[in-house]
C-alpha cells in the first residue's frame, strides 16, 4: 500500500482524554478515532491488524472443529424474556423498540439467539456435538467507558457456543477451546495467564478467563509463586486452617466508642489488632437482608457470597438501608442480639476468634470479649473473604502473589442454564426430549488489539509483533524528488509484495524527520530507508523492536528480511 493512498492521521501531542499507553498510542498513530463516548472508528491500520487477529482466531477455531456463522445484532426482546435476562441483565443492555412498539435489544451477547437457532434446526442427538461461532460487533451501555478499546460501548467480539448430549462431550470441547485460546493468545505474542473465574451474568459454573498481564488491568489475578495456579481474585479459594487460641473466654462488655466507626478506628481505640475485630456487613441476597461477618483485616467477597448461598443477586446495603433494617448505622453493626431479626453467616476465620470486638448495634457503642457460639449464632460458616497476598496457594504449592490483568477471553460451561429456561430440546436415542448441554467461549477481539498495544510499545511508539502487524515492512525513500531513491523504493516495494510481505511505501512529500517519527509511532517490524546511497543500490534496514540497523545491498535485502521476520 502506498501511504499517500491510505489514511494514517498521526498526532504529535498526547490526547488529553487518553489515560493509558495503548489508548494514547492507538490515537496518536492513527489507528482509531473516537466517534462518541466508548465508540470508535477503526482506521485502515487498525482494520488490517484486526483482520490478522481474526484470521488467527478463525484458524484455531476451525482446527477445534467450530463452524462460523453470523447472527443478527438486533435481537427481539422475547428471546431475552424467555431466558429471564431481559429483567436481570441490567442497564448495560441497550434496549429499544421499533415503529410498531416491539421491544428489541442490541446484542450484548448471543446465548438466546443461538439457543433458539439450534432448537429449531438441530432436533436430534445425531447432529451433536455442534460448535458454532461468529465474529461480530457487540453493544453494552457501559456506565463509564474508558481506556479506549478496553472498555467501550461498541466492540468486536468472537463468541462461540457448543451443544452436547453429555457432560463428557462438553468437557472434551471445553478442553479443545482452552487449547485453541492458548494458541490464539500465544500467536498474538501476548504475555498472559489462564485463570479460574466467575461466570457473572452469563451463568454456568466452570469457567476460565484469559488475562493479559498489565499494570493497568482492571482485574486482580491471584497466582502461586511456585506453580501454575492462577485465579481471578474473586474466585481464589482460601484454604487456611484457622486455629482457635487457647485463651479463656472473658465476660462480654459494652463500651462507649464515640465517633469510632471504621475497623482502623475501633482497633486503635481498643489497642487491638484488626484481626481481633469482627467486620459486619448487611447485604440484600435476592432481596432478603443477610449479615455477613469477616475478620477485621479481611474483606467480604460478594461473588463467594453469591455462590455459597446460590443467589441470583447480591447487593451491599447502604447506610440508609442498613438503618431501616437494623435501626443502627453501619459503623456500629455486630452479630450479637440479632436472633430472629436477620440471618447471620460468617467466614471460617471468624469461628476461630476469641474475645473479639464488634459493634453493639447501637450508635457509638461496641462489645468487647465477643465469642462466637456464646454471644451470637451463625447460620453457616464458609469461605466468604477475598484471598490475600501471602496466603497459601489453594493448590498446596507456594504462596499467593497478586498481578493486574486485562481480560481478553473467557470460556464457560453453561450446562442447561439456557436450554432449560428456553425449553430447548433434542431427541435422544430413545426418542425422549432432553435439554441441550451448552458451552460458551468469548474473545474480545478489539480488546485484544488494545492489550497487544499495551504490552508492545516504547517511548517512540508502537512495536507490533510480526504476525499481527498491519504491514511487515515500511519502505521510506528520504527524498521523493531524487529519482534514484524513488526508483529503488519502487523496486523494493514490488520485491516485498512479490514475496508476499505486507509492505507500506511512504511516498509522501514530507521531511525525513516527519517520516521517521511516523514510522516509529506506527511501529512496523522492519523499516527500509532509501537515502543518499540509492544510486549504489545500498539501503538501511532497521529493526523496530531492537533498534538494530544494517546497511545492505539491495540484492541482500530479501534474505535479511526473511531472516529477521521468520
């Protein structure tokens, strides 16, 4: 491609509203332009890179036995109402109605549509298992679109869905998808981890996320320093054996604690460690108020609460709601004296406390010498807290460390979550109707583009991995008025194309400094500069990643490029 015939609108200044490196560089290098908040145009360079990412995805999905289709972005509300998600998905679902008043949604995901399609066209076990996928634009009305392509309201996604007659069949395809995802992100050059995760609004139980390691990642990964164990912090199990101290239980006392509300304030007031305090929080679990207890140095993990209590919704009550339920502010809450008022659940660590401190359910007062079983009863003890750095790894190997990650892929075992809700069935070998067993597998394609840009850059611009770079080679004649330079540039441009390299020829009448700055900013793997020695057939080859440069005769150029890019 001739640079004069495409659109690469580079910027010298960092856009004021771009907070992270990938967003800044994709804007400055002319890859994307914002059309509205969270909505972007993919300019020619970005489209080429997206095409290459999609090609890798298609190759690996095809190898895993999946067939591509394309479903509508506009989905009738009736399908979402069948699954129940029309009422539970939340404000992120973009809803609208047509001129006849019929409700629709812009596709945030396609479980309902694909389940309806397969239910209509795959009536027999003889056609199962079946895996179908698409690459399509998705829409979610994010409350706070940010970080460019990492959290937008319109984005490109690969979503796949598998249908089975048995859990064993689902396991087999799930494992194939896991391997395909490992291959996809490895081929994209990313530093990533596969981690245990929560399924969120999609539903299902077994699920893994693929997280690109990055300091700006919105998710925290808990990983072992001695094994391959990795999990989203929401899902990492705490496996500590808490030992109850051999300490005599003291008499319960109620103490005035004016203006002492937080764990830090209360522990300082009583001169005790935070781990000797009980943190009491009120949640609405499927609209029923429930108190959850954790140790003062721990935090309640609402995902674990949701999973342990098999709840659909879990919401932390605010100050006003808490006072309406228990008659006291949040800073003075405690489990004592609540029998018959509210159910109390506690983390395992609370059971091992002796002579602890907690709120007295009266503003400005706390109890000391509180003991579980004597001073309050608990419905059930479970793992309700977030794992912490330094905790033992759940797999028994090493200790937990934290890292930040950008989610680029997610695979789920849905089971019969959607087929049951939508009454989607096949006939088994005995002619009996059975619900499809399903899997779901997503990749954020545009997110992957941004994650690659986040990992592959330097102070001068982007540094694309070879196999997903928009072009492999950037040919730059320094002076477009020098006929020797122009002729040699044209010759090498054709040579690269003939040998199936994607090549960009900078045929603009710009100053050399402008061309070189733009080239570094765009970040193509190889730059070939044709300068003063063009009449001798000598060019300079520069490797964008390492900064290495070579002066070579034009006859040696192709072998050198082959060696550098292989």
